């Protein structure tokens, strides 16, 4: 892991205590929490070196990540938030969950 990536990861980790103070749960605050979770997940994987938004401009079938991929599990269609690939092969999926209520 290069020094730049280490510094990027450290910066991400240092930003974690700054989670938003959202207040009591409502439909709107649940959306805010989910958006915060997705944003945090994106920043985390970018800090690890994944090209989340295909900034390298490679052909879509070779991009590192598919956002909201579609897959079938036991006859039901699922859409995980992220599918991570190496080459054309999907290696793992990540589903971002909303954060708990801040103290």
C-alpha cells in the first residue's frame, strides 16, 4: 500500500467521529442515515484504492465496481449497493446500511 493510499485511509478514519447529529428517527432522517452510510462506504473503498466511479475510464465490463448491481438469489432479484470486480469477475458485494441513531 503506497504512502498516498495510507494517508487517504488515515484521513477517512479520522473523519469517522464526525458522524452527523441527525435527531430522532423519521422517514427523512432514515434517508439521511442511509445516504451517510453509502457516502462513508464509498469513501472507505476509495481510500483502499477501488475506482468506485470508473474515473480511469475503462470499458464498463472491466470497471472495478458496479453500483446497485442486479443479481438473482433463490429466484428473487437483489440489488446490492456495490459489486466489486477484478477484471470481469465479481468478487464480493457490499450492502450499505443506515447508521444507528447518534448518541
